[in-house]
């Protein structure tokens, strides 16, 4: 007897390969990592011992809060600065700045992150760096806790502002010109038109672009690790660097995965805000 698959059965059949990859590559490692957070486990010693919430208690009573503060400082700085620069450039390009400048401004975005980091590592070098040469100073930008975070944020801003510019320019170009023309007829100046016409029209896309950049920066790793490795004295140690150091330098998988679990909870909160914003 020739039996045909129903539409529902055929749909499940098509989903099986993707579902199997998801379970093998994402779900299983994630669950395994979360479970490891409840154990004392080392990368260099066999076996493990169940310790319950002891790893989380150690983190919340020690390193978690300085790392959270550093992560928030970096994330806010590396999100607000490129947002402001990208918005300004998008407005200038939309107002008639030569189009070929778009390609020039996109240049930092197409360079791999590690290459960008090594470029700015040379610029900030205390002995032969370009910045000290231009300023006539001898400042250890990456070796001083008071300037290291600023240097990292500047580097990430340079790499990120083109993406913000493109996103915001796309939004600006969807705005009907008639709105600005009507506001001009009513006597509104440039600042009033920006506040009353541009900002309301751009609120949704600007909010999504800002939130996406915030989420990406909250889990950023390569720029910080190449420039400072989380130093000096932990001044730039964010969640990404702390998890890496704990797992692969301290060989402590238990505390590393517990820290990763707390980090993931914070990211889930941010993702919930993003999904709510997108579906609003």
C-alpha cells in the first residue's frame, strides 16, 4: 500500500537535519556548560566534584561586580560614541555630502577586528606610537588604568561607527521630503525640523541599531584582548575576557562556566528588550 506523508510529517522531515545540528552544536554544549557551573572542575585534572551554588557565591562575592562595571563602561562608551558619530555622518550624507565619502567612511568597518586592534596598538604604543608623536607626550595609554579603557573604547568606536552610519542613513532616506518641506513652510528652522520631524521618524530604527550595538559590545572580545588582555590591573577586564582567562589561563572550568551563566542571563535580558522593541 502506497502511503504518502502528510504536510506536517514532511515539514518535520525537512526540519530534522537542522534540528540535529542545533542539538549537537548549540543545545548540548550550552546545557553541558550550564551544568558544569555547579561543579568544581579543572582543565588539567581529571574528574569533578559537585559544589552546588558555591561557584556562583564565589563570583558574586568577588570578581563579578568589578567585571560587570567594566563591561557596562565599555559597552556604553563603545555604543554611544559610534552612535553619535554615525548619526552625524548619516545626516551630513543625507544632506548632500559627496556620495564617494560613504566608501571612505566604510573603510574601518571592512577591516577584520584583530587587524584594527593591532593598528591601534601601534598608534597607542608608549615608545613609538603615532598618538604620542603627534601630541609630543610619552603617555602609556594602554598601560595606565585611567586611560586604558578610553583607548579601548576609541578603538572600538573607530571600527563600529560605519555600521551605525549605514543603518541610520538608510532610515533617513526613507523619510518623505515633503515632511521637511512642510515644516520649512511653517517657519521651522533646521534644529526644529530635526527635533520635530527627523527624530520621531528615526526613533524606531535608531533604537534598534543602538540596542543591537549594545548587545554586540556586551559580548565583545577581540579588541579588548589584543589591546590590553583585560589589564592593566583588571581595568579593562570584561565578561568575555574574564571567562577566557578563568577557563584557559586559570584552568578553572567551574568558575568560568558559572560566570558565563551569569553573563548569559544578562544577555537574555537585553535580548528580551530587543525583541520587545522590534515587535512594538
